[in-house]
C-alpha cells in the first residue's frame, strides 16, 4: 500500500519507497528524488544502508531538502565531521521544543543546533566558555525558550558525560528563537535587542515601576516579541484603521504618546513607517500597563 508523505511544498504525496544515494551516518541518508537531493532522518535509518538500496519512507521521521547553495552544502558537510550522536540529541531537543511551540520550527535548526552543540561540547572539554551578553534579556523576555534550553543543556551534559556551563542555555535559546521566526535570516540577537529596547522605552515613558510578573506585562511582552519579528522580517502590514486609533488618541493619550515614541524609534532605526493598526495594538497593551494591576 502506498503511504502519504510531504514534499518540499508541504503537499501530501503518495510513495512507498525511495532510493538511497549515500549513508551520511547511522541516522541520516542522502537520497535523490526527482533529481533533487534530500536528507532523511530516522534513528538507525542509515545503519548498513548502501547506495541504490530502497527504503520505506514510513521509517523516516523528518525530511530535509537542501537547496543548491553554499549554506546547504555546509549543512551536508557537517555529517562527515560531527558524530551522529550529536544529531540524535538535537533531534530529541527539537521534539521537546515542538511540544511547546505552536509555530513550526525551521528545518535548518537540526543542522545549526547540532553544529553549535558539538563545538559547545568541545569548548567544555577544553574548559573554555562563551558568555552571551544578552543573557538577562533572554531570561526575562523568552522564558519558554530559556526553560527548554536549560533542559536541552542538561540532556547534552548527560549524553556526553560533560558539564556545560550555565550560560550555554542562553546560547541554545538563541537557536530556538532564530528557528521559530517567520524569517530564518533574522538573527535572534536583533530580535532580543529590539524587544529590550521597546520595553525600555515603555518603562521610561510611563515613569513607573512595572510588575513584570503580571498577566498584562506578559501579554505586552508576547505582543512585542511578535511585533519585533514582523519588523525584522519586513512583514508589517500597511493597514490604517481610524476608529479605534482615534478613540485611543482621545481617551488614552499617555499610552498613545508612548506608542508614538516607539514609532519614531522604529522609523529612525529601521526606516519603517508603522501603520495605525500597529500603533493601536501597542497603545492598547501599554494602556493596561499604565493602569497597573494584573
């Protein structure tokens, strides 16, 4: 019976077997499908696999389709230099992360995180460490990613009998943030810095102590995270709805003034003109912080 799998356009496709081009390691195969190279992953999938063999794609856990560019070629080269155990632990980490994420994680995370974990383990053996300067911001604004990263760091330490430094969780969290965005070229550093800058503008303009553990503050930060992602990926929708905007101008001038300061910063920094809809939603969240309470 033919099975259904998904091609690079995420469309269902009927197929039972696929031909092996090369075994990359015990868990990964390079195959060719319709004259396109693909990387397949499944624990034990590459064991004793030979060129020309056919495999049932029911055993394939994930399909990666390299684009013919230098970046994808680099990803393929990692399979020759990094032990398969690091790809396996990355797979387990991604499964853990996907339990907490609504949005799909980019396939490139499988390779970028594997490469990072391998070199992190090598640095650990040499008693070298890398301190991320945005560690405080990650812990404050990306708590979910940081908690997953802490668990991931513990998994790697246990798997390879090493003790990764505490700051390594921050670095892993950056990879998760990168992979969960709408644009895989956006860097996590840019996003975290923008979220922090907007939060600073709000704190300064409101001139009050904010309850960072309140529901309203957490909703505000969640909104700002997606807002920052839209700015950096160039996906700000040009929509100017007047009614609610004018209502906030009249009844919440303080919150709107803060939003206009954010608008000015975004325009100066990124040359992006924020539409009224974006300002309306910012002002709505800021007005709740202005009122205080949870």
